[in-house]
C-alpha cells in the first residue's frame, strides 16, 4: 500500500480562504476587525520565526495584529502588567504569549493571567476544563489542527482505535480529549502512551489512527504500525543544516518506511505545522465574535 499524503499546507490554505471570507464579512456587516496580540520574551530563533509567521498570517487574512518583543531579562511583573493592559484593550481579541518563557518567569502564572475570553491558545485552566467537559470555546491550536486534518482528509474517526504517543498539555492531552467527545468526527476509543508505558509498540500496532507527539526522530518505525493505519506526525526535529543553510526538519515517524504500510500519513514539514497557525487565526476570529456577541 502506498499512502495518501495528507497535505496540511493544502488543508490550511482551504481553511484560510474560508476565514478570509468570514473576516471580510465581519468587517463589512459589523465593522469588526479580529485582533491578535503576540508577546515574545527573549530571542529564541525558532520562537521568532513562529511569532513572525503568526503576525504575517493575521495581515494576510485582513486581521489586526500587534507584536510585543520584550528583552530576555524582562521581569515577570512587567510581563504581567502588559498582559493586564492587553486584557483591557478592546482592539485585541486574542492574546498569545509565545512559549517557552525564560526560566525566571513562572509560565503558569502568566498563562493564568490571560483573560480566558482572550486565551486563543486554549491553555488557561478555564478553557482546558471546558474542553474536558465537551463545551470548548477555544481548542488548543495544534490538536485542533490535527482534528481538522483527520476530518477533512476523510479519516474514519468515529469508533476508531486512536493511539496518541505523548501526554503533553499542548498536544497529547487535548487531542485525546477532543477525540473522546461524543460528537461527529470524534467518538473514538483513545489510548494515550507516554514514557511510563511498558510496551508502546503493543499499543501502536492496534491503532487505526496513530498520533505521534513524542519529540524524538524515528520514535515510530514500520514494525510498530499495522497495515492501513492513518498516521499524524506532530514532531518537529531539527537534525542538521542543508547546504543552503536551512534547517533539515524531520518528524517523529520514520516516514519513508511507515508510508509503505499506512493508508494515509502527514509529511514533515507541510503536515501539522501549517495547521497550527491557521487554527490560531480561527480562534481569534471566534474570540472577536464572542466579544461582539455574534457567536
Ligand atoms: N510554543 C510552541 N507551541 C506553542 C503554542 O501552540 N502556543 C504558544 N503560545 N507557544 C508555543
């Protein structure tokens, strides 16, 4: 079997087109321009690229964006005071504080300080809780993107055996919660594997849908999957530099070998990555509609 390649680039483009139309309509009918504020502390090169992409995508879709770059030695109190100001700013519907934060800043305290109504990352405990009980306002962007990839590529999620490798708060736990919901495009049987799992391959070989967010190249090899599996690879591992100076990226799955057994698989890059930013835009549009009483 040679797998269908699930293109996140293409599916993200489709969703962005839909959002662009919706944003134009909000502007025209309601004079409402969805706004996102991004906050970056320090100079981590990968984070700078991510924040830059978020800002650019906002502009491309006709949204308002503002970017706050703070030095690495910014005091926690100063960051909290910026968050407080953004919480009160009516132009700003969504606030994104790029993670990781420098070690001297308490990440939890900062995430708790964001108004849950503006928490377009879906990381505030109020939004985590709402997702858990099946009434989400904002679904975290990466798992939301994974869900859309599955649904829009025609994967049979309802009733499927889904195995998630990785239990992070950003990916593993929320995607497990999403696919557990008794809803269309979900309603799966979900198993979550992690570093404490005795025999990961025992579980992955049973999967109809395998979602891998382990943070390690070749964490999943061909002998660990069954014929016909649908594979979503969330990994982003930099394994060196090409002659052009660009980073060489690979996922967590041995793509070349696993694609020979899978019925569908996401590539890295061009799989989950482009979906994450798109879902951030979708959450920001939703925040603007909620703030205006339109949703
Ligand atoms: N760093 C890596 N992924 C994310 C994300 O989804 N949101 C934020 N705020 N920071 C991140």
